C-alpha cells in the first residue's frame, strides 16, 4: 500500500478532533495547531476572545514585509452530527478504498426545535446585494400586518451592508487570484455565496475578500450526513493554493 501523503495525514488528524457544537473541543484544536506550527517552523499565537474562544494564528513571513498581509482563515467548530445516519463515525476520518475521507467538517447536522407556548417560525433568508433591503423588509412587515395584530417579526441577524468585492480588472487582487487559478487549469464560476460567511465583516471595513473552494466534482454534503472529501481532490486543492498564495502575496498596491 502506498504511503499516505503527509498533508492527508494531517488533514485526517485535524478532522478527528470533535469540535461539534454546542461543546466544541477548542483546546484540542488549539494544541493541534500549536504542534503543527512548531513542526512547520512557523510563529504561532493564540488570541483569547470572549466565551473562552480563541483565534489561532499562524504567521508565514514573506520576503517583502512592506507589502500588505494576506489572511487565510476558517472556523474551527462544526455542526452537530447524528452517527446513526453515518456509514462511519463522523470523527474517525475514515478513508475508504476510493480515497474518500468521511468526517464532519471535511467539506464546513440538524437540530430539532422545541415548540414553545407561542407559535414561532424561523426563516433563514439570504438576500443578495442586488435587492433593495428596505423594500424587502417593508414587504415582510406588510405580510405580518395582513396576518393579524398579534403577528410580529424580529430579526435574529440583519445587515444593511451591500458592498461586494470587485471581480474584474479594476482589482489587482482579483487579477492575481484569477490568473493563478488559470495557471492551475481551474475554470472559475463567479457567484454570490448564499451563506453568512465571515468575510462580510472584512468587507464592511473595506478589506477585499473572496470565497474560494477547489472541491470540484464533489457532492455538496456540508452540514449533511456522510460528509466526505476525496484525498485526491484535497491534494489537488493544495496544489492550486500553492499557485494562489504566492500570487496574492506578490501583489503591490
């Protein structure tokens, strides 16, 4: 049997850490990152945040410190899993004969609501920036008014920020990113991500941010049962990033 690529081994080690909500094992994840940083010879720091959470930071210093920094980030915790619906333990990072690695978090799963004494309905509405937010909110309030005086609406999370990151020749970041993808033989399909990605907080501060996934030809199973990623697809993604990262870190603005 061929020896497993070290990147795949570390990926599986990470997936075995149970960071499932509502009690994610952040300490184990932090220890993994700190050990991995030491192995790679990279500076590491853990910044403690509210709620006993932390931001764990690897620093890969470039040859031109005067250039802006590039941040690659991801969240650590994962959604809950129901093992009875999985082929393998969701935190075993089992790899089958095809090289498919089954684990919660291999791609980023449902909890039952308790019916309270008041009827409530929760709607997850992802509104694209092309929509008039004020008009849309007024439409929702109008529906409530039509339904009766006891029907009210409350927003659990709402933003009025609509700015998007440029994806044309006006942005040196996009040019560097798209050319690096082209060099890797990757055809890009641009779209507005329908989920509430953390990147919106960066955009609100005027920092360009792009979401990118090299997981092609893979069923979309994030947050679903039997979530997996093939090791060949994972390694192909590593190669793609090996073109993207140098390109972005060489942009002069």
